[in-house]
C-alpha cells in the first residue's frame, strides 16, 4: 500500500490535535471518565516486563485480558476486577502483538487495546541472592547471556536411511486417546512406505515390508531411534509425562491447550534408545497434527490420497532440526470443517462403485484428509444419506453406527446441517415417522411443519411429542460422541416452516423449540456445544424477532451464513456478539438453488475467501467455520486455503490481501515440488499455479455453466461478440490457457501426471473449453445471419469443443494418467450439468442449437472490418469502410477479415497508401476466411495522419480508411490514464495516491483505517477496500477523516462525462441496512455519495438486482453528468460502508455499447504495450478457423 508522505501526516496529526482541543466541555469530561488503558503503545526488550492498568474502571465491571500473539508477549499476572484490573506482561521474542482488555459492564463490552512491540534486545535476568548469602548464583539453564555464543541450530533427525525407516514409532496403549492416535500411526506408516518406495495399496494402506515403519506399544521394544507420540497429562502417555518430569521436555505450553502439540528431539529418552522425536499433544487432535507435520516435512501433501500427489521416493530423509524443534499455536478458529453436500450424482456414483455407499470405508478417507488439513469438523453427506445409519459394512456385525464411531475414534467433531436438529439426518423423519406418529393421520412433512407453541392455534400435543421423541432418540444414539449439536427447526426438506412468514412469531417458536431441545440434551447428559444456523428465513427471526435476545441463545453458538455464492449476508452486531454462546460461519464453494446452481468445478478465488472471511473474523466469528464443498473434488485449493486460514489466521489472515500469491506458491509446491528436485521445476510450478489462477479468473467473469450463447446480443448471460472485442479477447485467453496446459502436461514426469490431471489439467482445460463452446456458437449465429460460410467453420469448432469436453470427462473417470479408474464416477456431472444451464436445477443445461450455411454463387470479395462497437458488422463487397483510429499510446492492432459465401476460393491483394501503415500480408487466397492485421509504424508518425488500405479480388475493391492520432504524454504523471474512443477504463490497482484515515468502529472504539489492494479479487483480478470491516462513514463530513485513493485521467476534449464504478456483489452486513455507499470527488470538489444497491436489494433472494449481480459477479453504479475540461483530472474514491470491493472504474462519454463486463483497461502512462503479442494471439485465433 502506498504510504502518504510526512507532510500530509503532519497536517492530519495537527488536525486531530486541534479537533481534540475543540471538543465540547461535556464531551471532554466524558472522555476523561471513560475506561481506558494506562498505555496505548509500549516497547519491551525480550524478557522485559511491564504492567498495563485499567483506568476509570467501574467496580462491577469485569475485564478479560488477551494477547494476539502469545509467542511474542505473555501475560504473567492479571486481575479481572474492574477497579483494580491490570495485566503484567513479559516479552518473549521480537515482534508485535496486541494486548486487548475486553471491558464488560452489564450487557455492554468495550475493547481497549495496547500495541506491544518486543525489540531484539534481551534483558539479563539477575540471579536471586539471599541477603545472608554472598555466593554468586549460577543462572538457570536457558538464561540468555548477551556475550554467550548463539544457541546452536538443533541437529537433524534422520527418519529414513538407506531406503528404510530409520526409527520405530511408540504409542502408549494406555493413553486415553490411543484409539485415534493408533489409527494415525498406521497412516504415518503408509507415509513412510510412500517415501521409501515400499508403496501402498489403492486405499492408502502400507504394503508390508521389513524396511517399513514398526509401530510398537511397549517401550521395551524400542531401540536405536524412536518417534514417541501421545498426549500429555494424567490420562496421557506415561513416557512423555516421565520425560517432562525429568526435565527433558517442557510441556507447559501444551498442557490444557486446544489442539496444540510440541515436537522436540530428546537424547537417551529410555535405555536402548539413542534419541527420540517426541510429539507431545495437548489432546488427540493436537497429537495427530504433530504426526502429520512430520509427514509434511517428509514431502507428503495432505492431498496424497485424495489428489494422488505422490511424494519423492528417497533413500535418506533428514528432518531439519529447526523444523522439529517446534511448538504449535492454538487454532485461530476453534472448529474448522467441511460440508459434503449436493453429492449426487458425482460423489454418490463414485462411492457406490468404490465403497458400496457413504459408509465408514469411505469416511475414513474423509476423516484423515480433514486432520491432514488441520481441520476438526464435518457435516456429512445428507442427500439421501443418513450418516449414523450408513455405517454398515454388510458383515455379521452390521454396525450401522460405524460412521459415527469411527469419527469419534479419529477425533472428528461431527455436526449436521442447518435443517437437521439433534443429530438427525434430514431423511430420517420421513423414514421413521411411523414409529412416532401414534394416531396422527397426516403425512410426515405435514406433521413436521405443524410443530407449534402450546396454546397457539393448531397446536397438537401429539405432534410435538412425536417430534421430541424422535429428537430424543437421536440424542440417545449420538450424544455419546464428540459433536456440535444443531438446534432450532426449519421446514421439512430444507424449506421454511409456516411460522417463518411472521418473524417475531417464528422467533418465539424457535425460542421454545431450542429450550425444549436443550432439555432433551440435559436429560440425556449430553454436554456437547449447541449451534443455531441462521440460514435463509431464520435470519429474519434472528433480527426482526430479536431471537438473539432470547434465553435460548445465551450458551448457543449463532452460526451465520453467506448468500450461497461466497459473499456474506448479515453478521452479528457488536451487541449481539456479546449475547450468544459463540459465533460461526456457514460458507459456500458449491450450491444448488436459485438463481442458478453451481456444482461442477472449483470456482472461487481464494482472494474472495480472504476478503469475506476476514470480515467475518473481524465480527468475532471465530468459534466455528464450515464450508459447503459439494463432492469435495475438485475443490482442493479452496478447501486447503479455507482450513489453513481458520487454523492460522494470524499467518494467512492478517494482511492476507498481500499473501495470496505466497499461499498459492507454497500450496502448489506442496503438491508438485519434490524434495530431491525431481518434481516440477520452479518455472513449471509457477506455470501450474498460474494456470489454476487463470482458469479461476475466467470463472470469476461468470460461472461457465451459466453462459448462454444466444444472449450475446444483449449480453445478459454472454460476452459481446460485437463490442469492445470482448468475446474475441476472452476466446484468445481461452486458447492461450489450453495451449499452455497441454504443453505443461507434456513435460510432467509420469509419477506427477495423476495429480496434475486432477488439480491443473482437467479444470484448466474444461473451463475455457466450455466458454469456447458458447463463443463459437454465438459466432456461428452471427456469421450465419450474414450468409458467410465461416458460420460452418464455427459450427465445426463448437462441435469439436463439445466432443473434447466429453473426452476429458471420460478420461477423468475411466483412464486418468497414473491411476486408471480410481476416480471412476467422480465426474458424473455430464454436459447437461455444466453447459448452458437455464434454470436452478443442476441438470437444466443444454447444448447450443447451431446453424449451417449453404454455399452459393461464385467466390468473390467479402470484407469485414474490426470496430470498437459493431465489430465485423457490415459485409463490404465494394465501397468504403473505416477502421477505428490508431493511437500512439495504445498501439492498436486491428483486423480486416476476408470471408466467402461460395464453395470455391478467390485471390486478393492489399495495398497501403503510406509506409507508416503496416499490413501483415499483401496478398492471399480465401477459401473460408483470411485476415489482414493492420498496425502503425510509430517511428514514422509524429503527428496525426490519415491514409487508406485497398483490398481487391481483381474485380471489386474495398477502400478502408485509416487514421493515426498522436497524444503527447511527456508532461503526464505516471499512471495517468489516457482516454481514447470515448472512454478510459481504469484498473483499480493503479491509483496515484492513497491516504490513510480513521474512524469509529461499531464497538465505539476509534481506530486507524486505510485503503488496501486485494490482489486477484473479483472479475478484473484485483479490488480496493478499506482495511477496517467495522467502520462506517455516515455522510460527507465523516469522510473528511476517511481513507481514500485517487486516480488520474487525461480527457482529450471538454464535455460531459459519466463515472462508472463496478463492485463485487457484496452485501451490507447490517441486517435491513440496504445501502452500500461510496463517494466520488473530482479535482477536490464536493463529494458525491451514491448507494450502489437499491432499497429492494436482498442477497440470497429474488429481490432487487441481486440475482443479476451475483451471476455477473459485479454491481455497477454510475455518477452521470460530470463536466470535465480538456486535460488531466483527479478522481478520488471513498468507501462509506464496510464490506465493499471496488473492482473497476470507467470514465466515458455518452452511453457505453452493450457489453457483459466492460471495455478492456485503457492505456496509462508507464504501461507496457506489446503489439506483437496481440498480433500473435489474433493470428493464433484465426489459425483455428482457416
């Protein structure tokens, strides 16, 4: 982010000082009495201490102290009593941390913050000397002596040597978590088999070998080197506790923590063992995360089984000493998981073939994946599935609870979706209704939807009793396991209850239901957390019915939801955050519903995930994150990022807008970068990740399933084939992606081809190919209407693309490189699921209806010329045509197209009237089509010029007018956009200035704010937003302290212009507040504030422009009638409301022609323009049709 200069900073500081001096006496007095910390900023040396006190605290207030980074600062002593509250802190290592005091008085909580910086200096702790002892006391081990030698780097631990496991693994059968740790020990054994070449079977089980890892449960069996894994504490691994008691390992940072582990090499831990890598976990999952960290250090990807990301076979593996001298942090978000949903037809087909259904043989792979990704939570598949009844293996035991039992062994916390309360799958009520119905004559859905409050009209005690008995049996069955229990009630089969039409009434009903459900839980001794999912109509009850203020929510997690398209809806207010038992988020990478479904391929940029989930995190949502991942494959990158972000928000979330590329680079290296260098080269890794980014950028324009060729005229569901070269530019990008993908696949070693096919090749080929199907179909229609035989060529290309779609689809299922039929059925969403969808139903797609042209007449000249609007519109057989003006800034390359209506061919010649007009060819033969590229030799043009190009077939001649315009940009500042052809399209990354500001958060705290750039976010691959998600600027006077960015535009002539702003289709996170406002000022003039959404706008519903905006993946707002003189103008942009993302600006005259997105980015001073690159891409595009 560009920093503002010291002069501006000084002016702002002076303004703030003057503002404080001019406060009214009452305001000043109130500020003096408000609770505050004794210090707002402090710097400590390592091991230095300080005490931060609370001032003006009320006697009845309670203060909760917390530091953001416990590795940097530790709270050594504290008091929570309001009047005497303090925190004593100690610096641990160099870095920065926030000390937060949550000051609670009554129902209101205020967060007070102190920034703590720990310098590199170290305080030497003086030894304690008794008054009667004159001896010098030797410092305790570990005391830092500034003159001492640096601590030596820990030695490596050789885990594989001579192609064999070089250590045994010990797990304690008396550890209370042995059941799960022992399962993961076998998974780790398989990882050793993978890296040693022993190998595994198709399900990932290690082949038996004397050279493999030996897992033992008796210490006496250990010798040589060992890996000791287990939990700490009274019921943990005795050996680890013994080592801690002997001072050989310090587990103080692990004990009592959530999902934490410590790794350390211990010399001579027990007789006969030279050294041991000890993995000490705070609990089952902490231990498992530690074991899988070792796997990752050996080069094992979490996707080793699910994406066949094969590691290097190595004869020796030394684990870096620094990497294994390590203590993990507690996760940023407590529960982090996925939801297998919309699983038919792909996941169901595959699991039926491979496992006989969604049973424990299938779920073991899901559980292991979640743990490898450091997740801990799962909503299981529920379309026609019942997790707690599908566990049968068909054997004598016929254990239907095998899924639930296995999840508990693995340590996976189970849940059910938003409409499945008290552990009951959605289908179970209908299946088991007869067991509970008693004398009820209605069907199961009618009974479910008739649950009511006692005393209300229609109340029937028999219905309530039947449903509560049904719930009670669910608790008896599953309450013994580790779960988050969904509470509340929606209508049968993911619908709404009748009471939902009256939100206050629905809220009252939900309060009764949840309290009844809690009684059932209590009666069964179930102490699992409870969670209400605020999804769809429940949101209205939450807000309009003040459900958040009901007693049922005091110890219940409130889980909010996005709009089903990965953009947030309502979030809890600051007051609501204090009233509930926790906060969660239900997010989507997959959805079935309106306006259209998307279930085929990974579609979401991880930058959008950061953008939206960081807002959620800012609103206190850090208890539960769960994301709908559809069939799980192919969502690999998005799932990894979502869970990594939740696990370590401090690493990937804080300033995460600047870390998108860093995350992508480490992720792709994890899949394909082999430790011995035999994997992809650095250039290949970069290309692989770029291909994923490129296809996702295409998807971000519009989900490709939803593109409809027959709307190219009005661009409602399709790119323009007529204006701004929109469809043609996208077609060239599609060709480029596909050609590069094929080239990479051809270079990849055989052992990496399966993973590359799944993670890169299939999505990076299938996505642009579906777009090509639609563009070719639109061009087929366009040229057929002109009776040109080129239409037949586009028909053939479209048919070939349709055939290719089927080929790669079949290859994924039946003949994937390296793994054959392992994933057979996982791509069962055939063409009606991903080509030309017209409705919300997942199979509503259809193939294009294509036209043919019958050749007629004698071959003769037919000329079409490129234009900014109406390109290749008229067919010229003689007379005059005109190309758009060439400019020295854009260095355009334009096309003259020569077509045919007959079955034969004709020859042509082309001649330019001046040597500054450059033609790519001056003669040729046209069978179906040929093209001439026209450009300008700018070394020969110093002022505006005009000329012609004459094209002739010997009988007829078409004269094409050419003009070249010169603009002197030498006096213009860097990044000044230059308007041409009546518009200037601005890439929001190219601001010329960015000024920070501040404002009041929704908590009442005053904090800094700035504009930040989020790379790769949105359909133009970048966005601008405020750093704070909790500051609102109410009006123009508020904006005086707000941050802003500025853009510069050169306008060639005076006139009236429009300023169009495009945004990601986000929502205001404050319920009922249907405004997302921004401000624009020109040349320092008055700020014009606009609401980018209408009063009828409602995300997730068919209201206002939301259905259109969400499919376009953009929202447009225009300030019209802006008078601009000739010259340079400065446009300043402000964001008034949280959760906005500016993605593009267009300054233009009159009305823009019909276009799906916008004209391409214009020239700005400093932009590199490469005409030869465009010439190559155009020629390449025509090579497909000649």
